[in-house]
C-alpha cells in the first residue's frame, strides 16, 4: 500500500481541490444547480460540466465590466495556471453536478410506462 500512496494522494488532492473550488463559491453552486436541472440524462454529464466551466469563466470576466465598468479582459489562456484551474473546476463541476443530478433523479422519478395489453 505504501508503494501506491504517493501516486494516489495527488489524485485525491486534485479531486478535493476541484470539489472545494465549486462547493465554496455560491455562484458556482448556482451554476451547478442550473446545470443539473437542465440535464436530461447522464450522457450529458461531462459536456454540461465543461459548459459550466465556460459559464463560470465568462461570469468572472464579465462581472467587473457590468458592476464597476472595468475594461473587459480575456482570460490568460496562454498560461498553464489558467488551464490547471479549468481542469480543477471541471472535476469539481463534474462531482457537484453528478450529486445534484442524482438527487434530482431521486426526487423526480418518472412513473413507469404502462404496457398496453
């Protein structure tokens, strides 16, 4: 077990970091709730999670423009930290949206289709 721990710990740290980056921001949780509500099936889970990251980046870039009339700036897409942060958020959104969609599917169970005899 000691031989695989150095390889597993960074993975769990990355998952935890991604989850915390979404769970600790009310705006990100709202994006995740909206994404889960709009999702129709598990097939959409990863694309919707990726779209949630795009929405969050857009909101972060547009909020200063709309609230304090700051100049619009594109994100630093040519820098590695931007992509690491996006990957972390993708993991976080995937976890949080999966939880919300699972809860939604439990609460809004569709009635079983009746078979015609």
